[in-house]
C-alpha cells in the first residue's frame, strides 16, 4: 500500500517537474527572443 502511494506521489512530482521545466524553458526562450 505504501509503495503504491509512494509511486503515485513520485509520478505526480515527476510530471510537475516536467511542467515546471517546460514552462521555464518557454519563459527563457521568450525572454531571449525579446532580448534579440
């Protein structure tokens, strides 16, 4: 039971970090385009 909960928590954290990294990348690319 605990491993299932832990796995769900890990997958949600993994998807959250993927969304955060992708949004950060979009922000950096937009700032870089505006800079140039």
